[in-house]
C-alpha cells in the first residue's frame, strides 16, 4: 500500500468554492464533510462582529508575537482582535447571579464573545486521504458501518500513520524517526467502517498537556472564543471538530490532555476505559495514565464511532441511569460553572427522573475510602472553626493529593522513558518541558510506589462504588477557557484545577465523557460523566440524551436569571434564584425553575415566612445528618435526623431521611414506620419508594408492589420503581410472596 500523501507546507486560505473545487478530486470527498480552510465561524455578537481593530487587537498582536518563536512550522501566528469577556456572577443580598452581565478584562474590547476564524493552516500537520486500513482487518458488520460512511477523521500527531514519521507534538521528535509501519489500530477500524482519514493535527510537546507549555501552541485559535486558550494537550483534535473541519477525532487522554481541550472548545470527548483499546501506535508521556480518546461535535457521531470500535457496556437505548453530582468538585469551580449546576441537575432529572439525581461529597468519600491518599495530603493550613470549614479544607487537600499522585506517576514514567533524549535536546524544546524533566529527576522509586498504590486503591474504590447503573457527574474544567495571554500564574492555577478533576478517571482507569455545557452568548463550559469500568457505550448513550437537554436547561436558566426577567412560572413579580449551595444540589433544579419546593418540604417563594428557631435548629441537625450519611456514617446520621424530629416533628423530610439511614443499617421495620410518618405529613415518591424497599426486605411483596405502583402513578419514568416491580414479578412464588426472605437494596 502506498503511503498517504503529506502536505509539507500550509496553503493560503481561499474561498469555500476554490477550496472545494481544487481539493475535492485529490482528497476524494474528504473536504465535502469538513469545512474548508479559512472558514469563519460567525460571531455571536449583535454588533462589532468584523475583524475590526480596537484595544483587543493590540493585546492579540503582542500575545501572538511572544509565542511565535515556539510555533510549529506547519502553522503561523494569527493576529486577530481579542474581544475579552468572561461570564461573571452578580453578587446580591440573596446570592443572585446573572450570566447576562459580562465582566471585561485587559483588552477593553466589546461586551460579546466573538468566535475565532480557524483554518487548516493553523493546526494541520499532514493532510491525508485514508480510505483503507493500513493492514487487513476482519470485515465490519453493517451495523458498525451505519452512519459512518464519508465522515472525516483527524488524528493527533502523537498517533502513528503508515508512511509518516510520528511528530509527538514537536519537530525535534520527528527528526530521525522512521515512517510508521502501520496506522494506529482504532483509526484503522474507523477507516474500515467507512470513515475517511483527513489529517494529522498538532498537539503539545511530548504529551505533557494540558496547558504545560501554552505559548508554544498559541498560534492555533480556539473556535469557541477569539483570544481564548484552546486547552493545550491534544488541542488540534478539539479545534478540528469544534470548528467543523472534521467530524471525528482520535487522541490520547492522560491527565485530561483530550478532555480539557474539548471542554475549552465546546466539543464532546470520551476517554475510554483503560485497556479496552490498544495503545500500540500511540506515543505517551505516561502509559499508566493513558487511554485512547474520541472527540466530536455531534454526540451521535461519537456513539456510532464507539459502536464501530466495539466499545463495551452498551445498554438498551432507553436505559435510565442514576447520577451522583460531586457537589464538592463543583464548589471548587468558578462562579460561571457553579451557577450552571441547577441546569445540570434539571437536565439529569428530565432524562433520568426526579429521583435519579443525588448529591455526593466525592472528596469526603475519597478521604475515607482511599487510605493511600494520605501519603500525598498536604498539611492542614489552619485549625477549622467548625465542621463545615473542616470538610472544605479536607476537600481541597484531597483534590491536591489526587493531582500530586497522578503527576508523580507521570513524571516518573516520563523521566524513565524520555530523560536521556530530553537532556540531549534541551535547546530545541519548550522551557516548560525541560523544567518538567528537571523536576522529574528529583523523584525516587519509593515515591512512585506510593502513587501506584493510590491508583490501585482508586480502581478498587470506584469499582465498588460505581455499581452498574450509577454515574458520577463532575466538572471537566473550573470554568470557561481563560485568555491565551492571561497571567502565567492564572493559567497555572487553571491547569492545576483541571489536573485535579481529570485525575479521578486517569488514576482509576474508568471511562469518562466530557459534555459541553453551552452558555447562550458566552463561552462554553463542560461537565464530565464517569462510569464503571467498561461501561463506555453507556456513557456515550447518556451523552446523546443529556447533551441537548443541557443546552436547553442552560438557556432557560440564563433567561430566568437575566436582569429584569421574570422567573419561569412566577406570576407575582420578579424573583431571583438563590445561588447554588453545594449540599442542596439535588434540589437546585426546582429552585432554578421557580416556585419549587425546598429541602424541608415547604414552598420556597419570596413571600414565605421566616423559619422559626425550632425549624432553623432542626435544619442544622439535618445538614449534619446529611454530611454523616454521605460518608457512610449511618448511625450518626440517624441520630442527627432524630434530633431534628424532636425539634420540629412536622417536617416530613426528617422522617424520610431517617428512613433512608435505617434502610442502610438494615432496620427495616423502623424505616417503614418513619415512611408512614412522612406520608401522613406529605405525599412523596421518595417516602413511597423507601417504604416499598423496607416492606420488600421484610418479605411483604404485596405491600411493596402497592407502594412502587403508586410511585409510578406519581412519576411514570421512575427507574427504581420499575426495576423493583420487575424483580418482584420475576421472583414471586405461587402464593405471591418472595421466597427465602429476599432483601432488596435500599434506594440510593
């Protein structure tokens, strides 16, 4: 087979008609599925949308000139206007925030986000025309080819392509390499399924992204926002799909090197389960943390690619999953991301059902379940004044420990594999890469073994926690893409937080999908879904369902919170949404919609009465109980809920919560009694579910069936009730009772 054609130098951008007429015959239709060079992604600004000048232009010029010395020979610096904006939170007495208010940064430009003009010359390394796999493969089934024929694919330049020297993010690595004998296996599979390999694209040097050496990649714009960083790492793949220059992209994700640029550019990305797809033919900085990654702008295309690659874990297309929102991870984000959590919860509840989105203190859970993290916990800065401050401090220490353990693994393996080569080529590499290597030289084998222990413990802990059907919801990045010319300390802090979030999947080997969370008129945000190992297709199916809902709920939330707007469903004057509070994540969507119920079951409206001292004290005890419950201290949680009931016996939520604690403790009779008490005060699907579980555990199948059927009458899409009823029907004996005193699992 002849090697693919490689284009050595970028061409001048041309019009859409010129590009199509000149390139289409040579690339055999590849360009027909991808936008041509120089395509302008239109600005969302209502005015000032041209390439006009202004203060932002000057900032862009200086930033591009500073970075041009490290730019790739395949791209050139882009001098364009930088319209600087960030979505900021508007502080008020009620903690209200307004996404519609823009905070201007250094450039002093306009008040709208401008999309960037992106062309192939900015980030293409080699133009390809791959129509056949590099080696013979078994024939793909018709199902694998469905919907993929003619789609275009780009590959990170760290992946092998038959006949080309692998670049691995820098020309110094490419020099002296022999052409690859075969193409990266997942790319061969996709080409065999009808996808057309269109190009290899640039990445950060030696796989050390995201954002380790941002200046070296600054010549490539972010299509989501002019003047914003693209996230580094395998940035070319994210830019390609976000700009419409490719339908699919293949990359490698280590510590977020694919997910972070996807988040910054507003694309979807899947980091596959460790070991599901081979890494042969991929250059990696740290094999222990690496996994192949797929990117696309359309989640449907991502799902079809996953099916063609025969990724594991696909359920029925209508399968509804349970979601655990990592409240403490979101609390560590900027105001834009925290402010959008109600939209995330609302989207999850629309898809999975009102009872399928629960809050989770993931840092607290990891602190108690992953003992080996203690070796990486930084010292406590100061004595906490109360239990809440202590939890927040522990959360920050756990996040720091996660990133430190992952970076120790990355530095150790990098130094072992590439140390002599870096030492000999220091003058040709970015200064940040050289510094990374120098710091890696200080590590010793015992420290590496401690990091390996964390990875092993993380794998075991998540395998136990993520029972089939549960998905963690985390932020991908702490906020929208920062400015490319931001202060280096700000970029380093952003990178550090990204590493902390990305390390959960990297250390555990679990699959993780990054989903864009668009802000109307603003820069995209991103959330990540993390599932049990080898549940990759389930994540992609969830992304297909949740992606459009996230966009809809974000638009509703922004419209509701814009200054001068009325809340959805609020007829009595303007109401403002309370800023999201971490421990109220599961109820945030109701507040976002206006007129919803608060966690104590009372109507939350502007005109509601202030709580009595007894109610306030009971709420405090309930919060303490919730904190204990989330970390598995069920006896202590039951005690706190009992104290709340003594203070305010008319609160149904306190009985309901104590019933949940009793179910965890196996006190099924007491749990049933508490559910009875809660239902006398307020009809609740949760109370019915928990009473049904308690009755089922005591062998009362008929009573459990009645409760679960009543739940479905209230919430027809409730997954827990449907599954429990199916289980009862399958296991019922001739007399209608369950054999053997079967105990049902408690509702989470």
